[in-house]
C-alpha cells in the first residue's frame, strides 16, 4: 500500500473515532495535505538529504561517471525553478544538488546591501537562505502533487490508475544543499553555533575554509591568509559536534583549502618536535638565517634544527610563505583534513585545469585512497580564454602550426569558428566528466551562475522593453518562450499557490469556499 493510501486509512480511523464532531473532516484531504508536506522540519530534511549524499559518494567511489552537480542559488524561487526544470527536462533530481554561496549571500542577501565576499554580512542570513530554499522546494512538491490530485479527481478508469501511480512514485524536489560557512564566522564556538543554525534549517553538508575568519577574502582574489592546521581542525570538530548533537550522524563536511593562492599566514604554528604538523606548516615560511647579534627590536625568530631563523614579516604583522609552495601546502591541508574528520575536499584553483587538479588529488590519494573533491566551476575563470590557451599550448607542444593564432587574444570572436576554438569548446563541454574521471571530482558546482543569468536576462529585457521593441521585447523574448518551453511560472498565480489555496478553501469550507479559479481567471489563457 502506498503512503498516500495508508494515510487515508489512518485518517479515516481517526475521524471515525472522534465521531460526529469531525464529520466535516475528509480523510482523503488529510492524506493529501500530509503528502504535500512530507518534511516537517529542517532536521527532517537534513537527515533525508545526508543519506542521499552518502549514497552518492559511495556510488561515485565505485564509478566516477556518477559524479554530482549543483548551481548556486541566491533566492528560494531560483532554487525552486531550477529543480522544477531538472525534473521536467531530465525526469529525475538524482545527483543534482543546490549550492549556497557565501559570495552571493554577501552580494545579494545582506541588510547592508551589496558587500564583498569577506564574511561581513549577517551570520544568520546564511541559515535564513537555507530555510528559504527548502520552503520553496517544499512548495514545489505541494504544487505538483496538488495538480496530480486535481487530475485524479477528474480521471476515470485506467487514467485514474496511471495518475495514482504518479502520486505513489512522486519524487521530491528536496535535494541536498552544500552550504558555505566561509571561515566559520569567528572562533570554533562561533562556528559551532552557526553550523547548528544551518543544520536546523536543513543543511546536510557544510563547507568550511582554512582562511583567517576576520580577514577572509574571496577565493579568487589576492590577500588570502591561512591558519595553522590545528585551528582549522578545531572548526571541523565544531561542525561535526553540531551534526552529532542534532542527530545528523552522517552529515557531510567539505574542507576547503585556499593555500594555492594564499601566500600569507597570521601565525607561526606551535610545534613540539621536528616533523610534527606545526613544524610542517612552519617549514613553508619564507625565512632567513640570523644570529642574535643581528636581531632588531621586535624581531620574531624561531629555531629550525640547529639554526635560528627569522620569518619574513610584513608591516601588518603577517608572515609570508615561500613562493611556489602552494600545491604542496594544499596537499598537506587536504590529507590533514581528511585524517581529522572532513569527508570531502575543495581546492580553490586559479584556473580549471584537469591535469593540475589531478596531480594534487593523486598526491593526496597516496595517503587517503578515496579522497574526492567538490570543485568550483567558477565564473571567475575566463573559461573560453583558459581552454583556448590550453589547446594552443597542446598544439604547440605537439609541433602543430599555431602561427595563425595570437595566444594572448584567443578570446576574440575572430577565432570562434577555428579548429582550436571548436576543440576548446569540446573540452569545456566534457570538463566535468573528464575531471570526475581523472581528477577525483565528486561534485561539480558553479557558485554564481544565477547571479549572472539574472543580470543577463534583465539587461536583455530592459534593452528591448525600454527601447523601440516596447511590449514586444517582453512578449517575444520572455512570455512566448515561457509558453512554448512549458516554463512552470508562466502561470504565475498557480506558482505562487493560488490553486493550492483553492484546494484548502474547499477542504475547510466545502461548497461555501470562495475560490480564485474559474472561467474569468486570466491564467486559463495559458492552457
């Protein structure tokens, strides 16, 4: 028996038990409302999605073609429409997640207005966005099931059975969210408190980075400062404790290292003996050997072996790492994180290059064989130029004639139809599958795609509508396409819940219900 039918039977028994006082309560309506509200709390969602994510991780370990994907969403409606679109076009939500970007929270969701990606926004805005995303995804479930229930009421015979099958096999729009907690918004206690809010809102996966919290920078900008491993591991522990306290025993932690682009540290790590973790961290510092008679007022020095060394320190008190140590530091960060509670890795690179990422992952896997990455297919990369230059370099290395190309100007439209550009586009198309196979990338995400699509679509609409196209700018480029592509929100009243409201009015008031639907409803124009 389906859950729907079981709920009808349960509600029938309960209504009969209560007698005539509950005569107005329809057991089937009760079952429908329960089906439309499967997840009662954020913790219900976190438990459900954590299980999905763990299963996906195991499937990827067995077959790298089973990688997962997500797009960053800055509003519940955007996340909702994404999942509705995925169900419509791809027929299943399997292996498709949502990503919550700290960058977009800062730029779009702060009461201060647009802010840089420096953890300056309100801490609570992250958990609020998680809750908002899941509110909209749950509403997408209720809306779609409501439509099926209305079809069920009208159908007869075999059609009725077919619709019942759709209800019984309904796939929810609720999927895992990988949620960005930045550098933890303070010390480990602040990280714990913030993680709890995020998990209670529904997050099954939290991404944490190893930058200094109060000077955090966007991963694709200069000025990044990392912390010694012991501080980062304390925050990983804090997130794990938050999961365990709330009963999400299989919650997922993504440890992000910014070491590839971070040339600075705020602290010299504490070390007890040569070769320990603190000593390894300090070994990457840029130092010079000194003697006590050469020391200046306020100089910082430490002992390395039998030598006294002075680390290179900037006027702001930060210490410099040796140039060229980024990849080695990334590998150490990743191994250390996985050995101390993290589940997945994130390496913030300066370009999308499968061989570079794969080399680091292979080095990590020498110690942790099942290491796997979450990777940012970032809009900060110029994908066209990067991949055209990669193909240019490969052609040159293979001895092919590249004299017809200017490597520095490969972004030019003049090259769009060339062999090089076509090959580069194919490499972009297959990047996710290639990197999943060759570089250990379990999850591919784009942090800010919907930020850019909103800007692009609004630019096109404004240009046409306020220009000489007038109303045709909207009709031809928006509404007509919505209708022909079957975009759900073309019926915007339905999308906002009007039909669900009518259903509820009928449940509550019977024939006296005042409904918004009917022959004069303009939404009928859209089929």
